[in-house]
């Protein structure tokens, strides 16, 4: 069975065509600058050179039509016709409290996702547009929605409720939802495999450290706490997002800096995090280089970031009454041995013993704690596309 995975952003679209008989990637790619001058499709078939196709793409339907053309093209394609695509899995950011797992997309599901637009105004609209466009172009293929929030729907009320007037939860659904659910689910299942244990018996802490970053406590395969909240702004310091701050800072800076709601939103989402502290970049590679060159604010940004991850790990171990495995994933988690060491430094009291030599690598799945370590530390490259394809297969089978 061949499954197309689609992940629509506001002006971009990522895709991956997978053959689920062996979970191999037949083709993948990215469309950028949708609806803007200079639209470009980068298309890849493993083992061949990447193709760059520059053609105007006025909307997501145009973009998906171009992707389907590339996939079925005689020279650069991976399949002969649209009919070979048996199903489509869509990444959707926010499903509110409605779905705790992936579902076959129907008109009712789309309506439910539209109701969540208020909760994810930047993400859900392009996701929905992508679903509708794909339905038009591939009317025979069943569509499945895989939601970033779904995995965290297992949190108990005490984990998701905010200490503000309860009526605001009832009226506006203000509560913790959590994000990166597909990634946390994937790496936790993979960790159980690597440890040779049943996930039902494990307490895991998954650290998804990329440009967006979150930590999740996973007990018996279920999310019990997660650092992102009502929006993906809460929790860790991120590339450009502030994460946890005293909420009084918001009104204070609005007054002192004379900022309106949009401006303060922009500051907290786009000008904060490690970019805000360092003043150098939102990319850890640039910040690490600057820190090595003696830039003190860059060094401070890294230390502040690592400290928060450590704080979440320790507090989640307490929430679960212990921890068997700590997982590092996403750009920084998979690729930065120094940050992994800095984050786990001081966690020896919990039974974490890092293997400095094993940890000195990047980019594949590996246990990086010592044999004797009570708590195992694992590096696991995330694969949200595979998880989406697996869910899609499961539902359409
Ligand atoms: P992601 O959002 O998962 O694609 O992660 C992107 C982030 O990972 C980048 O902004 C970098 O900060 C970080 N990253 C990727 N590769 C490295 C590396 N080799 N060393 C340090 N950080 C890295």
C-alpha cells in the first residue's frame, strides 16, 4: 500500500510518499513560497539527484497539483499514476478536545477542525486548505487526519487546567493542549523497542528539541504532562519563542514599550527565545559558534535553554514517580552532544550516568547512557511522517 503524507504550512508544504510494505520512502519533497513570487518545488527520489521546479503556485491546490505531477512524471517521478496512491495522511496541528487519536477525514471532521481555528489561527487554516485541495485532486483516496494535540488528550484535568477562573475554560476552552504529539508518540514507541520493554511498563521523558521545543512525560505509553500549553508558546525557551515567563511581563512591556497586542505577540513568538537572549540567531549552530568565539550572550542563551530542559526532566520524573528513559530528538536533540551532556549534567542523583564517548555522535538511534545507568538516555531521530503513514494504514486497512 502506498501512502502520501502531507504537511501544509501557511506558505509551504512538505510531502512524503511511502511504500508501507517495507516502510520505505519512494519520494519526498517540499514546496516553498506558495502564493508568493518565486514558488519552488524541491522533489527527491532516493538515489537520484534532487529536482528543483520553479513555477508559479498561487495556492495550496496548485502546489499539490504540482507535487502529484512530479510524483507521476515519467522522468523524475516515483509512480505511474495517481491511482497508485492508496490513501493520504494529513498532519493537522490542532484538534482541540475533540480527537484523542487519528481519524478518517469526513465533512464532520473538517467542521470540527474549523471550530479549532481560533486555537491555532496560523496552523489549522493551511492544514484544512491542504485537506480540501487533496480531496479534490484525489477524490478516490481515503484521507486521514493525524493531530499534534491528540497524543496529549490522555492528560488528567490537573495536568491541563490553568489556575485562572474556571469559567474561561468552559467559555473559551482555555487549557493545556500540548503539541509535537506525533513526534513524542513515535520516539516513545521506538524507545520501548530499543529498550526491549513493553511501553506499558515504562516511564519515559521525551525531549523534542528543535526550533520549536517541548518535553513530555509518558507513562505506560500515555502522555501525562507536556510543556507546551494552550499554544506552542509555553514551556521551554525555543528558537524565537519565549516559553514560560511571568505573565505580568506581558502587560508590563506593553505599557513600558508602548506595544499593542500584535506587537507583543510578535515579540514573544518571533523575537524571543535563544534569539532574544543571544541577539545572534535562532539557530543553535550559529549560537554555539558565537559562544565559542567568546560571545557571552550566546553562551548565556545556551545555558538558559539547557537549564529549562533539565528542570522539566526533573519535574516530570517527580510527576511520574520515577523515570526509566530520557529521549532526545529533533534538530538539536539528535545533533548536539554538548547540549545533551549539559542538560543531563546534575541528573546523576536521579540515576542518570551518561556515556561521554557513546554520546559523541549525531543523527541516528542510539543509547548514550552507561550500561550501569539506572535511567537510560536515548537519542532517536524523530519520524513524524512514518507515524502519520502508519496511522493512515491502520485506519484505511
Ligand atoms: P528542527 O526544528 O527539528 O528542524 O531543528 C532545527 C534546529 O536544530 C536548528 O535551528 C538548530 O538549532 C538545531 N540543530 C540542527 N543541527 C544541529 C547541530 N549539528 N548542532 C547543533 N544544533 C543543531
